DNA sequence: CTCGTCCTGGTTAGCGTTACCACAAACCGG
DNA sequence: CCGGTTTGTGGTAACGCTAACCAGGACGAG
C-alpha cells in the first residue's frame, strides 16, 4: 500500500479511503490512486485490514457431510448471497460428530469469522460456550432445537413427516412403514420419526416396531430396506423413506423384481431430488426449501452483521407434498 | 494473549511458543500456560498470527458449480487431507465463467491464502498474472492445460472418451453418438469430444454431425437428448453420454418408452455415480478417480508449502472402463 | 473582515501476533 | 573451575492496515 501511496503522491490513509469509501476522496485523487493500484498491481491484505478494523468478511459453514448432495443446494444458496455482498465462505464438515464440529468451529473462531452457519443443532457444551464467549452471530439449519444458540432457519422435520404419514393414510394405506437414516447422531431423523409416530397416534393406529427401520444412506441401502420390510409376515402396503435417496433405491429394486408400485407396495420419499420425478413411477415426496434455507440463513446473518436486525429469530420455511404415481 | 501471559506469569512471547512449539518450552511453564489458556478461555487470533508470520493455513478452492454433486467427491478428498494437516478450506464457485473465477481468486489472494486449487483450467489473462505475482502454489484439476499455471492433478478426459468410444466399437456398435455438456466454457467437454473424434478417426469412420449433441446438465436433459437423437433418419445404435447424469436420464426415458437397452439403443456414461449401477439395466461407464484427485491435489499443495517438493508437476491418475448390461 | 463549518487529506497509535536478537542460567568436557 | 555451548525466556520491532483525531483551506453568514 505504501508503494501505491508513493506512486499516487498521497498518504497511505488516502489510499485506504479511496478503496473503501471512494465518496470521501476527491475524484481527482481517486483517479490517481486507482491508476497507481493498477500500475503497482496492488492486492489489499484483508488479514491486516480485519485485524485493524476488527471486522471480517468471512462466514464459516459447518455441514454434516460434504459428499451428501442434499446439502449442496443449501450451500449454493448461502454462497450466492455471500458473493453478492462481498463475503467469503469457509466450509468444514462435521462427519455427524459434535466433537468434529467443535474442532471446526474453534478453527473458524481462530480465523475470526464474522458469523457461523451450522447445519446441525446438536452441539457439545464447549461449543456453545465458545460461541457465546466469541459473541459471533450464528444461524442453525437442521431442525429447530430446544434451546437455539441464536438464529434458526429451517422447516419442521416433525411436521413434514407427520403430514406425509397422514397423506398416506388418507390415500388408504393401512400399514405404513418408516425408514430413516441412523438417528443416533442425527436430530433430523429423530424428528421425522417423532412426526411419523405423532400421525399414527392421531389416527389411532398402533405403531408396529417391525415397520420402523434405520438404514445408512445410499441407493443400495434403500433396496436393502425394501427387501427386509417385505419379507416378513405382515408386510407394509406403503413405505415412507424419510432420508437421502433411499426411496429411489427402493423403486429401482422394485423394477428389478418386477413389482408394481404402488400395486405391490407404495413408496414415498422425503426430499425432492430430481431423480424421484424421473423414476418409473415418479415418486411422491416433499418439496423442501433447501435452497431458500441457504439464502435466508445467509441474509439473516448479514442483516445481523449490518445491524439491520437484532434479536434471535426462528424462521420456519414450510414444505409441500408432491403427490405422484408411486402412491 | 496478554491476559494469558499475565495469568501464567510469563511473557506473551512464551505463551506464543508454548502453543506453537511446546517442545521449546519447559514442561512446567507449558503446564502453567495451558492452564491459563483454559482459565481465560483464550482463542488465538490467526489473523494476527498470519499477518506477522506471513504464513497462512487457509487454502482456496474454486469449483465450477457447488450444486453439481460430481465435484463433491473431490471437495471431500481435499477437505479430508486439509483437516488432518490443520488447514482450512475456503470455497467459491465460478459458475463456469472465467471472469467469476478471477473475482473469486482475487478475493482469495486478498485473504492471503496459502495456496489455490482450481477445478477449471481456462483462466483470464489477469488471473494468470495475479497468481504469478502473488507467488502462491496452485493445483489445477479439470483437464491437463496446454500451459499449466503450476501443478496439475487430473485424468485425461480425451483418453477416457477415446477409450470408451473404442470400447463401444469393439462391442460391435456401428453408429455411435456423443452427447456432451455445452463446450463453450468447458474444456473438459471439448477434450471429451476430441477423444471421441480421435477414436472415430482411428477406426476410419466418418464423423456424422447429426451424432454430436450438446446438452445442459440434468436428468431431463438426458431424456431430451435421447429423443432428439433417435427421431432422425439414421438413428445411432449406441449413445455415449459424456457428462453429468445425462445417461441416467436417457435410461429412465427408455424405460418410459418401453425400449430395450441395449436392444433398441445402447447407452454408455462417463462418470461412476452410483445411480448408474442401480438402474435397469445398469449402465456401462468409466470409473474416474474423483476422490483421489482431491486428496492428491491437497497433498501436493501441502507438500509444496512444506518445501517437500519443488517444481511444477503433472499427475495423471488414469481411469477404468466398467462394462455393464446397457451396452 | 472575521468566525464557524465543511471538506479533504495527513498523523499517530494501535490491532494481536511472531521474527529476531539479547541475555541469564544451566551444563559440560578438559 | 573456566571458556563455550546449549536451553529457556524476554524485549522490541515489525506485519499491513484502519480508527480516531487533527490541520488547513474554501466558503458562506453575520
């Protein structure tokens, strides 16, 4: 920056101002500075800038998994908003482990990020302490937690699962099975099961443990789930796959077996990946606001940083059932 | 840090050393410092550290798209290596635009990243200048460029497309069509087409422009491509979909039309997404080292940063044909 | 003509670390 | 028991920028 100042015949302070608040510098000087910047090939050092101004334009994001394409839409939404506002994105994955999440968040706080977006809502004690101490704004995305750290943007996994279960009952299915991802470290899965059970209770139906299954993610896993659920004595007439692409795997397995869907068994999914619409038959599912969760989260965070919004806030973005031929 | 120093009864310098090179501090003092760190709840400021040491532990990554799950495997590979080595990852997407890439890279250089990983190999002049001036190490991933900026980790898109085309010819298909993503801003697509044409030339077959098609990404797009290619006068007997999930879209469309694959038309894909193995019929494709590209890129970058490796390097990771029932 | 105000640009003092050197104490073979 | 090395710790000066104040000239009102 000193070189630029010398080349433009002004002080370093004026260069700094010309770049950050051009309006506060006379047009003539501004032009000289801009020319000098180009001539010197000056690239500002934001580390120094942030250190001095105690501000940062980096947002830290923790997702459970970088492989799972379901998070991609949310990440994209976040990235789009941040880019427009001149912010940068740091990403880490927690591998569904609160301890790994804690390490990632610690690293982000060391980098003095301006804010955090967390896709999980289950945190270690130390994590909550660190974040409170640091005083950075946080948006949580996964599911609405009992005690939010700060802001939350999500849809209700519980209500969504409940709605789909009711929908299946209304269509006349009597024995509905539920397949979720492993719920141990996944609050979303637990919420979905809870919603499923809510609906059964409301309908006055008993919940049969033979109709509850947890499976790892993946297409093959969906096929496996179908096999297991249908080989028993009283097989379900509908299966609700509340996670990942399990439903797609099951439909493909039905094709291989030559089973009619929904004739032999109806299949419903939880997420609107476009594969589900293209399968034969197309699969009934929920439209979830994946991208919007990202954009709204980012916007909420930036609003807070700009002082445009103050308190904690919980934003429920809703969902929608897409009825297709599979049920 | 001053607070920690006071609480531990040592100088700030000693605190810094105790945290970064514990071996150079007496065990007794180290213990006192560690206790003080916990007591004070000290979170080091890496901005200040990097500014002072002129080192950084952040790596910048630019991918063409954050939505496309094909890049997810590579990102995951990068992230895994970086995490283990205590580095952080900054991500931006270029939307397949060299100008957007330039902006992203400029922002990364302003953040004084330690190194860059770029998934595209087509850059603006200004980008190349900036990177050279900054002197940061770079790994390119997309396809081997004519003039690498620095290091390259990839497989040969051209050889892979050529190999698959040859494979289809060997299986007896006479009229093979090629569908790629739009090649305008996508060197990978151009390379694949070149490989396809290489193979035809080698086989002494003319290249029929009616058998070359460019389509946007997406399942629906694959279905559309199938429709267009098969409605003409001399339809192909095999279609090689060299991009995205186009092949899956085409197979699903064949199911809808009740066409036998490969009876009516054979279908081959370029990428080993697990959907292709689960379709009916399973689809012949290439196994590409997606994850390994990530891990090797990150490792190569870190090796350079640690001074363990010096010059530019080009690493070709190869590919493999997976023959399945669709051809 | 003088005083206050606005506008532009400069000066100074950090931001929180680490590099580098200085120095005291412990160590060690001859 | 003495020079010289090693080991452990501290002081000082950056790193490159910005916040906060300050100086001085232009300008309008009284």
